[in-house]
């Protein structure tokens, strides 16, 4: 085991124990030449064992992708059972789910190859172009939502999406690396995957170079908002940097990370790079193992993106325990805010105050992105299992035990539930359960995907290990400035920088102060909006 792996474990162990390390004799320092090769050091600590419930969750969640995807073209619905349109991000998760099914014996390799080939051939052949209708995408990018049957843009409000294309491409490249057989069909999978990835014209969306835009509309052109601040866009920039045909320059990553500063600070006792909804701390980690690699930003901070996501999960749990808005059921084992379904866009009185509720919305708790209407999404906690298993496992068990009768069904956990919403008004989706509040009626693909894949990663690093073989991902990470860990060339050793660069920290202190002030002002504004008479 490499020294850098142990440093990662040490950091996690200290965090879990409240930074109170157990007394233990220090091993003798090995000679430098030993460190450069392999150190004879203890193995990683045992992870908490998964109870049988997780076997059931994993199987049911896999079946969501296998059962609901269109067998004719491979498209996966955004949600089910309402199933209005396909989501290209859901397709990316589906392509990742099928090999998990193979490894668990739920489908045969032959079945999964058939489904994967059907999907990739359709994506390759769907019409592309700048026209407003009749096309599935343009410049290698795909529309966020597609018609489930013909694969064309679903409606005029649907954008050509850079991040959803990125989620799709991660699934495409995962399939490319997993199906490594020598037969003609698996070779075709690898070839089509290469074609799909190579034709994405990433610089085309750099209207304000070097940042990348969120997308494009045929009616109005490039979306004016770029990917800025810390969020789920890590994979957008990594894929764009790794492209063999349409790469962006490395300064895209450098400039993007410079926009982080207002997102770094202390929240709920955790100092980390904040993004309120937990999906922003999970999506990129589905496919990329960030445990022991660092870019320049994280080297300055003495952290990793993996440890950062752990802090985000722990901060959300602490938020639920403190429960500043007094929502029902929140606590140490009932927590999780992310983008999810909700009951309705409405304002209602709750415990003597006017409170805003939303239908589908991003929900979160952090330095800046704060919206909480009492809606809990099980995916937020469960998909954090690789980061904080000691908290996620009991939370999953408790939510299943206490609420499972009405939030756990054919494909696992329904998207979300709100025990505090008990109003006799029309609701957008879902149903009211007497004395229990509102419960979603749909499963959502981009919430199901992280549950399945993160459980697989927790068990045996499955998705991570497959993606480490993909040269495009490695190239993108290296061009972004990542090093260490599994990116280190064989025979070399580059330990993690897990102590802060104090000079860099001092230089960013002003940004941290500004972020805290902005968060405080935002909370005051939100309070005024929710309580206009106060």
C-alpha cells in the first residue's frame, strides 16, 4: 500500500473521531528508497459492514434502470412512473448501472452488451443539427430531455446541456472501459464510445473563454451563465480537458477554481468548499476516485475533493440535528437535502410563520445555497455512503424502518418526502399520507443513479477502478493539474499535501470573510421574504 493512501485514511479517521487520534506507537520511518517503491505498512482500516438492507436497495435501484429504459433505443426516462421524457443524464447512469448488474449476476453480460449497444448506436445515429426541432443534439452535445421514442428535443424549453452531456459521456466512457472483450460487439461498444466523445465540441461553448457555458438554445444562442463557483461541473471541465479532438486549454480549470473563493468557509462546524445541495458533492465522485489525488486548489487547502464531500455530508447532518426551521422528523438519522421533487410551489403557515414550499427544486444547506422546505431526499444521504459510512448506514436504516411503508417500493426509495407538509391544497405531484405528510410518487433517474453506483463503490471501488483505466479521464485530470495517488507513475511516490499552505490560506482570508457575510445576508433576506410582516 502506498503512503499516500494511508494519509487519506488518517485524515478521514481523525475527522470521524472529532480530530482526537487514538494513541498508537508510530512505525519506524522507512528509508527513502523503500518509500519510493512500496512501504510495508498496515492495511486500510475495515469499513463498516453493509447490512442486508443495502443488498435490497442495490437490486431494486438497478431494476429501475433495467426495467424502465426503452428496449428499442436504450433511452432512460427522467422519472418513473410518470415517464414523460428521457434524460440524457439518466442514460449515463444507466450505462454505468448495467455492468453493476453483470457483476452481481442480475443480468448476463450478453444482455448488458445488447442493451448498451442499442443505446450507443441510437445516440450515434440520432439526427444532430442547429434546427429547433427534429434533432437530438448539436456539436456533439445532447439536449437535456429527449422524446422517449424518437430521441428528438422534447420541447422548446429544453436546452442543449453541457453538464447533462457530461453525465452522459461519463457513462459512455465507463462502458468503453468496462467492455474490454475481444469479440466484435464489445469492440463496437468501445469504438462508438470513442466516436461520441470525440465529436463533443467543448470550445464551442466557451463564448466567454476559458469558462464553459451551461448550454445553448437554438432560439437564443449560448446561455449567458458559465460554470462558476464550486458545483457539479468538475466533470464538465475534466472531460473538456481530456478531449483528443476538441480540448479546452488548462487555464479553463485554473480560472474555474478561482471562482471557488466565495464558497470556502466554515458551516456547521466544517471548513470546506460549500455547495448546498449534496448532488454537487456526489456526481463527479460517482466515476472518479478523488480520495488521494489533488489539484493546486486542494493542495493549498491541505485537503482533497473526497474529504471535502465528506465535510459537506457531515455539515448537512449537523444542520438536520440543529434543525433551525423546526421541520418535523429532522435529526441525526433523518437528513438529506438535494435537488428533488417537492409538494407544490406555495406559501403556507407553519408553526405561526409563513413558509415557502416548492415543487421540483434544488434544496440544500451551506454557506450560500440555502433552501429548505422540510423535504427530505433519501438519495442525498445514501449517495454519501463512500464519504461518511458511519453516519449514512444508520440513517438509511432508520429512514427505511420509520418511513419505509410509504416511501420504499418497487425500485427502492421514492424520490422524497415531506413530513411537515400537511395542507389540504392541490399538489403538483405525489400523494398525501394521512398524519405522515407528502410523499413523492416518482423515482428520478439522476437520484437513483448515485445510490446504485456509490453503493458499488463502497463495496469494492467498482466504478472507480474501471474508470481508472480510461485514458481520457486520466488525461483530463492531469491537464487540470491533478497528481498523486493512482495518477502517480509506477515506481514514483507523491504524498498528499494534507497541511494547509498558510501563505495561500492568508491570501484567501478576505474571500472567506466575504462568503460568510454574503451567506448571512442571504439568510436575512430569505427570512424577510418568508416573514414579510416581521
